[in-house]
């Protein structure tokens, strides 16, 4: 089954106390990579989240965003350094008497000083919230999976159409190939006639034509290219990640097409080779999106 590497999934799971929103998107990537953005207090379940995701995504770069609504993930307490505060107020009182200053310390100013008052945070153990987060992630991953599968079907359909077009272009080149040798033989015969102005040396003409035919023979390349195309279509039916294998096959097909182009001594075949390369480039772009 062909799976696309691009997609989006979103899920919102609610409980009595809170709601968890999980949003994820995936794009093309050579390997499998997960980037998770969530409250720091949930970092301890990051490995569990990645294991959940790996069941649905085997290749691609995934960005996951987790948001918590209506739940305090930490317990905050106010800590006052009373000893230091007492000493500070006492010294201010002595300074006022000593220098004849008026005014008393303002309570608001004292409580805003980080030397005296500190807010401490303590993470809350909440197994129910963690389960809710994993449930939201799983649900979003399912939506992402379905979108990737739907796009994968369209990619497969397009690649099959392109492969048919590729095969038709190759058949045109194969039909043209024998005519190239005959056209060369006729040109060679005319040239030898013009140069020698005598009867043709038919043995020499046959030998020159045979050498040209051997140098320009593209039969083996065409056979290998057809074999690669057949394997390509068969691979589209396989389960699991197939993107890298398809990409390798396209590289091999390009190699055969380049060899056909280097052997071509005919404008029609050269034009056909350009068409083959154009189709293969379209296929390569599509394959880059396959898991």
C-alpha cells in the first residue's frame, strides 16, 4: 500500500477537569523523525508518545503540538524568607531613627522583592492526565494516517499513469531503432558512391553498417528499462515503506535512458529520450512524497 509522507491530524479529548488538544503534521524526510512540543511537565512521557507515533508513521518528519486546557500541571506555593525580612525591616527602622528619616517600609514593595518572596513550583502527579494525552495523540495519529493513506492512493494512481506513458514512449523508440541503422546504410552508400564514383564495395558497406548497428544497439537497455518498469509497478503493491526502493528504481531507469541517449544517432530517438527523462523526473518528484 502506497502511503504519502505528508498529512495532518488533530484530536481533542475532554475529561471532567480538562481537555487535551493534539495537532500533528508530517512532511517528507529521509528517515523517521519526531519533534514534540508540549508542556515541560509532560516530558517524562515523551518516549511513550514516540512509541505510539511509530506504530502509524515509519518514515517522515512529524511535528506534534500538545496543548492542555483547564488543568494545573504544577502546584505553586509562596515561600517567604521571614528571617531575612525581619532583619531588613529592623535595619530600616534603626536607620530611620539614626538619620531622622520618616516613612515606613511599604508592604507591597517588600513582597515584590525576590530576596524575600519566591514562588516555588512542584509538578503534580496525574496519571489520568497522562493517559488522556496518550489517547489524544493516538487519535490524532489515526487521522494523520488516514490522510497519508488517501494521498498515497492518488500518488499511486498518478505513478501508474506516468509509467504507462513511459512505456509508450519507449515502444516508439524501439520501433524507430531498426530504421536508424537502415537510414545510416543508405547515407553511407550515397557517400561512398559520391566519393568513389564506382560500383559499391558491398562487403565494405555491410561491414560499416554492422559496426554502426553494434555501436547504436539499444536492445539491452530497452529490455532492462522494461524490467525496471515492471518491478516498479509491482513494488507499488507492496506493504510497508517503499519510497526508497522506488527512488532507487528510478535512478536505475535514468541510467538506462542516459545510455540510450548516448547511443542515439537519430534526432527522433534523441527527442524520445528527452521525453523519457521528463517523465522520469515527474515520477521522481512523486516518489519523494512516498513513505
